[in-house]
C-alpha cells in the first residue's frame, strides 16, 4: 500500500521562520503552468508572477504595458501548476498608484480570479495608503524598493539605486514603514550590498534581493534569464545556470533537418 507524501505549503509564516533561523529563501519568476510545475517540484519557496512577463513573454521594452487582465491570466496558469510554493503576483502599473480603492479592487481580482496567495507592489511612503487598504482586506503584501522598474521613465536608467545618502536614507525609512504597515517581505532591487545588509538586519520580515548582494534573506531572478532563454540581458548580478537558447535552437534545427530529410517520423513513430 503506497502512502502519499504530504505536501507542506509555504506560507508567510514559513518565510518568517526561515528568516529567524537564518535559512535563505529562494524565489523565481513563473508565467505559465508548465514552468511553474517545474519550479514547484524543484523546491522554490516563492514563485513570483512578475510584471516582467511584459518583457520576456510579450516582448515589450518595459514592464509598463502589461494589463491587470493579462497578469491574472498568467497568475491563474501558474497557480494550477503549484502545490507547495507561495504564489506572489505583481500589481501592474496603473492598478494601484494614486488610488487605494483601485489598488484594493485590483488585489481582490488577483486573489479571486487567479487564486494567488499574495500581491507585490513597488514603492514606499507614496503607496502607503494602498498597502494599508489591501492589507485591511486580509491580502498579504510584499513590498519592492530600490530599482522599481515601473518607474523607469522617472529614473531614466536601470543603474544601481540608493548609492547617495539621501536616497539610501529614504529607502531605509520606506522599508521600516512597509514592515510597520504589515508587509510580509520586501524585494530590494539593484542597491549596494552594504545597504541591503543594513536594511535586512533592521527588519523582522525577510528581504529578497535581486542585484542587492549576498546579505538579503533570499534571492530572486527572472527564470528566463537564469536559464539562458534570454541572452541579451547580462547584468553583473545574473548567474546563468543553463544556456537554453542555444540548446533549444539546436534541437529545433535538428527537428527541421529530420522532417525535411524524411527521417522523422520513422516506422517506429507511426501507427
């Protein structure tokens, strides 16, 4: 008689306990059922349905064009492939800035229509009302500070943020504010490692770094980048674990050759 192995869900409380005992947290992006299933089976704690889908899935230059409906589509696909990981979904540009009521409505749609477990939004004090209102509905919120891609036209560059004292001090204040409001974690993107260390040590909630160095409580990468499916994006913080662009291209070329030569399908590959 076989005994099914119980799958323990990752929750915000699990993440808090991981930080408390010094265990690093893993997070990767997922946009579809098949990839999400692989990430979940591999043991990733958090799958982020990132608005980076705008770049890697749709080919846009920035994250700005992706809509709430499109994020819900990607998120619902991911949720169906996951049995263990915490699924966090980005609130896309325009779905929470400027109105806490709109922010709450957007977050509720993501939770109800996609079945997600939490939402993420960019910014500190300026989105405090939206964070507060979403949390008041019982929806977990992950913050995002440092380089915030939805504000790329304001920054005008993807360079490292918070190198100067004034911006660093604001980031530290914003991090404490997000924690006090009730966020369960904060992504720190492309900031100096020393600042990541200071912020991480000052907070009870976990920090997740991307280009923030080794001192964050966890790390996140875009899956398509770390697997080498995309190849033009090569920042210092990215470690490629595979070169799938070349491997997939080679396989497709071989398929084309086999079909054209009559080698595929052979007599064993037909009915």
